[in-house]
C-alpha cells in the first residue's frame, strides 16, 4: 500500500458532506501507487492512504490503462464511496506484460480497456473473472471450457455518438472518464465496413447537419444474402438526442439520397419516438439457422458473427434431442430459431414487440410459424410463473446485464430439466446460477466467449441440468 505524495502543497478547503464528494481539484497532489490487480471494469486497482477534507483513510484507487505489479505516479481525478479514480502521470515500473497499444485512440476511446495488455493475459483475466464470481457465490463448476475469442476486425455492431460543431462533426465513441467523442481511427476491433461508414457519416454530417445537432448512431452489419456483391448490408439508425432539433424535410431527403449513394441496406431515423425508415431498397435480413429475420432498427445482434455461431452451437449441444423450448429474453430469436427446424414447440418471450414481430414473421416465412408462440412480457417485473412454464424440456435464458433473478426463482419451481443461461455479466450470472444450484440444478460446464477484444466485456454460457 502506498502513501499520498506531498510533492505539491494541498490547499485547505471547506469540509463538504460525503454525498458531495466527487471531482477533485486540478491541483490535487499526485500519488505513488502499486497496482495489485485488474478490477471487473478493467481498471488497475491499488490501495492508498489518502487525506481528503482532513480525514485520512485507506482508499481503493482505480487507474485505467494500468496493469498488476506496476508502480505508478497518478493524478487523482475524483473521489466517491467506491474509491479514487486516477489517471497515469508516469509509469515508474512497467509490467512485463505491457504491450504497445494497437490503436491510436487508446486510452482515450471508451471502446477498449486493454489495448496495453498481452492478449494471453487478457484471456486469463476474463476466464478467472468468471471463476472468481462463481466461487464467491459457492457455485461448483463441472467443467470450465477454454475461452473462445473472436478475431480482430470482426465486430459487426457499434453504437456511435454524433456531435456537430460550427467547424464540422465528429462521429465516434465516448471518451472514457470524459465528455469528448473520440473517432476510432486505426481501430482493430470494428469490421472495416463500419469504420468506413463512420468516416462517411462524419463527412455527411459536417456538411448537412446544423451545429449543436447530436444523435446516437446504431449500426448493424448483416450478412450478404444477395448474389449481387454491390448490395449494401449495413443497417443504420439515427436517434437524435431529445434536446436537438428534429429532422427537417429537406434533411430527410438528403439523408435518403446519401443512403442510396453509399448503398446502405437500410437507413432509419427516430420520428416522434418511433423508428421511421427512409431508405431500404430490399428488406434487410439476418439468418438464424434456416430462418431469415429482418431485425427492427437499432435491434440487438450479437457483436460478432463467429461469436454468435459459438453461442448457437452451445445452445444446440445443451438441447440435445429435446424438442420443446421456452426462450426468455428472446430478442429476435438469435439463440432459439436455429433449433426450430427440429423443435415441436417454441415459446419466445420478450419485452420488445418489434423484436417479437420480426421473430414471428421470419418463422412464418420459413414455413415454421405453426411451431412458434410469442408473448410480450417484462420478465423483470412479471416473470413467467410455474404453470406457464409447464411442458417445456429446456429454457434458454439470455437476460441483460442485471440478470434474471426473479425469473430464475420461478424456473427453480418448475419441472424443466435443462437451462441454457447466457450472460454478459459475471456477477449477475453467478448470483442467478446460485439460485438454480440451490434448487437442485448442477452447472455441468461453462464457456466464456470473448466477442469484445481488448474490453472488459465477455459472454458466458452455462449448461444447467437437474
């Protein structure tokens, strides 16, 4: 544990309540600290004896772009109940696993946390993160399978941010621990087609959007199904931030012409709170097994195509010969529709009506709609209960980051023999796994799938059997 440096004099300040503790003054003295480990959010973590408002206490300190074992001079930026956020001033003693960043935008860009770390060490950290959370929750693991990582430049989904100024526009990712937007030049994670789109959108916005315009930009790169290689396969959805001006009719026309010129598969914008499609020469589709689905604007897709294939293969392995499935938090059917050609019945449950409509329309078009029932439901507030889950062989569970504790408690009361649980959060996965374990399930195996290179994100598949 390091002590606070006194290289600079610290000015006395009026004592504030802890609830007001936040950003620290710019002249706050630097700290020498040793990094002990990398935390779940990707920051290096150490401990320091720190004085704030005349109170001396041991604080956790979180330093982005730092590695275990490194000795650093850091600048404290903010103080909260969790600890101190700081930025590196100088690396006194670097880790032997430190790697030259692969991207010019690191570490400012919020898309990556680990451009500076050896890839083998990143994979070990992600695998151990899952193991640690499961052990804390007293969940025994039957088999921890080797981690699978997607290749570089394969990410097909990105949520950019667009902001227009008097001198032009910027399109990119939000700065980590900051307010700026960083254009991801030299990115080694995104598919080149999305980087090309980012550049073209920035050029268009610089000419046609007014200063002050801001929007979230959702992009999905779909598979090419057409025999024409010139057909576009990128779906773009512009969602203006509420305080900005709505689209004018003239701007909408220019957007449509631009979309046709760069051969987008679809361009949509938010109109009075709902997506409105401006350009789509054909219905864009993505295949889940033998079912072609047209995802709604801004729909969630798995981050990489190969990662999605690994998830689908895992689900099929867990399912085995079973034929009756319930897909909870189903989205557009990414995980369950590949089972449909041999399934007797599928119940898909999801809060988004648009996603369920796309799922059902795809199944109908494939001639398999008679096997599919859809149910619009908020599974956080109103999980499916015991009688609604009767008769199913297996449940597929793929909730958002906060997990599905309420739904797991209901699944524990049923006769369902198998559960395939997918999660992007090791903490909520372990908590929900413990609910199932305490109800008589066992965790046969766990597979970590890394679709998010150089980030702290991951995907987990767990195979549960009674």
